[in-house]
C-alpha cells in the first residue's frame, strides 16, 4: 500500500533552515505530482508547494524565494528546503500524493 513518511522537522530559530524529506513507497513515484501541505495550530490545511512528475514547481506566495521543493526519483523522495524561516511557518508539514498523506513532521520556528 501507499506509504509516505516525512522527516526533518524540528525546532529552529527565526532565520534558520530545515530540510524536510518525504520517502514514498507503494506506487510509481516518478509518475506522480507531489505536494507539501501544512497545518498551523488551530488553523486549516494550507498548500505550500508542489512539484509535477516532470519537475515543474509551484509555491504559495508567502514562501516564494525561501522554500525550494525538489524530488529524487531514484530514491522515491521529495524534499522541501526551507530557508529564512519565520514564526508563521510553524506548522505540521504533510507530504501528499493524490489522496494519500503522510503522518506529518512538526516544524517550530521560535526564539
């Protein structure tokens, strides 16, 4: 069955960086667009970024220029490099492929 396992979250100071990873299995990874979605405390799900099977990328305006999504089809993994992190980036970050979701990885930006 489909499995999406996120990792790389943590506590970081404002201005810091983190790289999230999502290891995928159970489907033909290279054929699917992949997304990162986040949920801040007390708020709804918020799309962050996605990457198509051909490598085209999209970002929400608030993370453009700070976040970079990438994929390694040989490793069945999608990444989210997050730089210049802000307190408002604090959220549980989920990896998404179609109707399938990972368990999330917590990112906390605080001094």
